[in-house]
C-alpha cells in the first residue's frame, strides 16, 4: 500500500486547485552544483553508472530534499535512456555532453530501429523509482519524466548535442514522412516508458521538449506537438484514486503555449523569455503554469534573487495554478546557498497570492 501524501501542494497546484502557498521544485535539482552529488557520482564512476544503480540514483534524488524545503522530488535519470535502450549506445564525453555510438540518420536506419522491451531494458529506472517512493515515505510527490520525441530525436539523428540541428532539420525539409516515422517510434516507446514509471510510483510526469521550438511553428506542430499529443493520449492519467498530472515543457514556446494548452496536459512549463502574465493570457484557465525565473539570476546576490522571486510571483499574480521553478535547469556553477535563498523567498512571499 502507498502511504498518504503528507505534502500534496504540487499535485493540487498542477490541478489548479487552491493551495496556501506556491509549491516549488527545480529542474536539475539533483546535480553537479551540489558537492554531495559530485561525491556520489565519483563513487559510481560516471553518470550512466549512477543512473543504472538504483540505490545511488535514489541517494542523489533525495540529496536536494535534505538541503531545501522542496515540494517534490524528481527521479534522477536522463531523457536519453530511451534511445540507449533502442541500441544507440549512449556515452558521455567530459565537457561535450551526450554522444551516441550508432546515430540513426537514414530512412533505413529509422525503419530498422529496435523497439526495446521497456520493462526489461529500462528496469533500472523503475527500480530506482520504487526505491525513491519507499524512501520518501509520502513526504512529497515523485515526478517521473521523458524527453519529447523531437528533443530525443535530435540527439539520435545528430549523434549528440547540436547548435544547428542540421541533420534533423534536413529530414524535416527533405523527408518529412521519414521524420514522422521516427517521431512515432519514439512516441510509442515513450508511452510505455512513462506508463511503467507511473506503475512504479511516479505521481506526476513531465515531458522535456528542450528543442521543439527551434523549429518553425508549422514544423513544430507537425513533429514536436503532434508526437507529444500522441504521448498524452496514451498515458495512464489516474493511479490509486488520484490524477497523475502531465506537465509539458517546451523551452522557448512563446505564442505556441496556446497550442500546447489544447493537448489535454495539466500544466505547461514556461521559460523566462515569456513572462507568466503573458503566458496566462495565452492559456487562459486551461492549464497550470510552471516557472520561470532565469537560472542566471542564481549567480547574483541574495537581494537580487529575492527580487527575481517577487517579480515572478507578481507576474503570475493571484489565484491557483502556479508552480515555482526556474525557466530551465540549474547550472553547475551555482552556489547551493543561493538556491536556498530562492526557496525561502517563495515560501515567504507566495502566501499573499493565495488568499
Ligand atoms: O531534473 C532533474 O534533477 C532530473 C534529472 C535529469 C537529468 N537530465 C540529469 C542529468 C533530467 C530531467 C534531465 C533531462 C535532460 N537530459 C534533458 C532535457 C532537459 C534540459 O535540461 O534541457 C536533456 C536535453 C538531456 C540530455 C543531457 N543529459 C545532456 C545535454 C547532458 C549533459 C549536460 C551537461 O551539462 O553536461 C546530460 C547529462 C546529465 N543529465 C547530467 C545530469 C545531472 C550531468 C551529468 C554529470 O556530469 O553528472
């Protein structure tokens, strides 16, 4: 049996239900800015060995919750576990980010992609999830996640991180049907992957669409939005008598937030290039909003951080449906005490917006 949640503010805010204060979690809250994370990663050897070890993955998932009064945990893992399970051979080069030994660039390679046995090949993710749920003992909800098919597809096709996305944009222009097929294949596996995370204890899920908005709007709708829509339509939406909210985060979505709000998701992540007041105009009462302080603000003084928090809360304004977060992941150069200033400021300043 699952213990009742002691703090369900995140789930309530995602459903746009009233809360006494704005709940907070931080993208990449477990990571290199924390010395205790660097220690465990060194113990594991490398990043993927850390992801594959459920006890160590659980440990780093919980580290930020010991330091800060956060309202959610997010499983420590990566969006590229899915193509790794498809046989692309994920590895990391220090300072260069992720790489694939076997990128898929041609129609043939895309057609012949191996559909993985998700339960088996990604069992380390689900075991980590069950371990974290047990250790959390109902303190806060646990968030599961996956990448959007387009975002995951950029790494699969380019073979690693990219600035120009020239190979995948070439496919969009010259062989759109082939790219549709790749998006479908990734979407189908992602549905299984997220549903298995929900079975293993994820109480909300986020789809990270870091690169979708680098496409022109029509291509964004065809390749990124449509494949995320397919995933949402295939997800388990209720577990143990509770809704499992779905958050879509398209970085740099801007006016596309209006399209994203019609997918049937519960909440949208917003980055700092759109203020929350404008985002609210785009989405109306359809979905909750999550965000959106510029992670760069965490490099500044405590006073500047508090001002940034105050401005973010004021921009969303009063009423339910705001989850505080950064507009993208926290970076490795941040002083951990500065994140504490942010979290304390949300706690102190947000009740005024929930009367
Ligand atoms: O938010 C969390 O705390 C959960 C864990 C998480 C990680 N990656 C851990 C990680 C999540 C949700 C991700 C998502 C992810 N991974 C995205 C989408 C979100 C985003 O930030 O845009 C993308 C594009 C990836 C792919 C990826 N994984 C990249 C580009 C890198 C290298 C990044 C870098 O800064 O070097 C990774 C590795 C990675 N994933 C790290 C962490 C903590 C750094 C690993 C390390 O060196 O210890």
